[in-house]
């Protein structure tokens, strides 16, 4: 998850570079807010799911292995980033782009909600291995 999230960061930096070059050459922001959403969703949100999952499992006395739901939430966050970035692409008809915005928001809430459903109870219960903390 760490490496895939860092790939999201690299993608965001690439999009920022393309945007900066386009602004320097032609004066047009061709990507809109796509670079920022790539960083926020494909890097920060996906990284949060990956890293907080690992820390939560460790502090709950559980094995440091992501289950299927955690992976679905992680990959879902990357897919959410793709949907949100697509909403910024000028080649996609404006009506469709507007429809993608609530879809991206619902996906983000759904994946983070499912992740929280799995991990929040770990904070409210004693460690399963009987250790302190």
C-alpha cells in the first residue's frame, strides 16, 4: 500500500508539472484541479488507509496483515481518485463531468465509511493478545 500510494504522489507531481508547463507555454490551466485531487485522494487518503490500518492492527495486538475489506477500501480510494480526476478532463462532456462529482464524493464516503466500520471498534476494545495498551 505504501508503494502504490507513493505512485499516487508521483502521478500528482507529474500532473502538476504538466499543468505548470501548460501555464508557462500557453497560459491555460488544462488540468483544472486534477493534480490537487490526485494528491489528496490517490496519495493522502489512500496512504491514510494503508498506514493507519497497519498501526491500528499493531496496537490492537492483531497480525499486521490487511484483510480483503482493507484492500477493497484502498483500491477503492485509488478508483475514487480516477473518477474525481476524470471530472476535470475537458474532453469529457460537461454534463457527465458534473455527474462524476457526486459519484466521487459517494465513493470516498463509502470506502472510508467501510474502513472505519472495520477499524474503529479496534480502538474501543482491549487488545486481543492481552498485551498492554
